[in-house]
C-alpha cells in the first residue's frame, strides 16, 4: 500500500467546483495551522506570594483527597459496626455474665463534650469567610481542648474497666468494645494532634489568611467525621 492509498487521497481532481485536490487541501491546512503555540497564557511569575493568581487547583486536590479518605474511613467503620451488630444480636445475653457494665452517665456527659466540639468547629468554619484571625484561633483552641477532655474521660473509663476485669482478651464483648471504641479514640487523638499543628502554625503571621485556610478546612472535615461517628457508636455499644 503506497502513501496516497493509505491516506485515501484521490489522485484525479474533481470534475466540477474547486479543482484543488484533497491532498493539496490537507497539506495547505497543515501548513496554515502550523505547530501549536508553546505558551498560550502569560508566563508564570513566581513572586513568592501564593495568593496572586491562585486558581484554586491545589486546594481542590487537597479537598478531593480528604473526601476520599473520609469515604474510606466510613467504609472501615461500617465494617467494624457490621461485625459488632452480628455478635451483639447473635448473643443470648449482652454483656455476657461476669462482665462489667459500661458507664452510661459518664459517657453521656463525654458525648455532650464531643458534640460541643463539633459545634465550635462549625463556628470556626463560619468565621473563615469573614476572616477574624483571633476568633478563628480561639475556636480552634476551644475545639482542641474539648477533644482532649473527651480523650481523658475515655482513658479514665478504660482504666476503670480494666480494673474491673474487662480486657481485650475477655471474649467477644471485651474485644469488640476495645477495637471499636479504641479505633474511634485513635481517630480523635489524630484529629487533636492535627488541630495542635494548625494552632502552632498560627505563630507565623503569614501562614494562614482569608485565601489560605485550606489546612483549617481539612482539619475541620476530619474533626466533624469523628464527631459524627460517635453518636452511632455510643448508641450501639452503650445503649443497645
């Protein structure tokens, strides 16, 4: 097969109309267009200011990554909750005889503390639009303090339960309790550490601003995830 046949270009010109052959049109079109321009936009000028010409693409990628992480985390807890439901409603008595009862009153107060931290984080998000540095920092500090209070109360409860004989090796009841509640506690600890890192960066006056608050938004998303998960766990593990 020769070159003209491969391109399916007629060798004979048409009898009527334009006598320019298809082959000539193709060549003429190719030469007229020429190669694409190397720069179709003004060259990027890195003047050290990340807010100039910000298209929002890095922030969009970070938000997408956080959404994927949250989706994977929800699936992870859904698997743990599914296993708990199978064991819980398949058992004749729950908790089994000889196992200590969980503290409902203290955990209810601890639940209210964590829910309050979710409200303070939502207030922080609202203040980002009108960027009040002092108010945002104050809200983050209050949220981190409430999270630490929740963790300390959970740790105190665990110490009491271990003293009463409830351990990870204490059958299905103890194993499911420590795995499910412990995984959530690790998430709260990670969220508190992330909040502390964000607060520490506030010492740099130029680190956060009205157009540079993506780190605060990502930490807020993660915090609201651990807050939203807790009522489900509290209802299943403590109240069912």
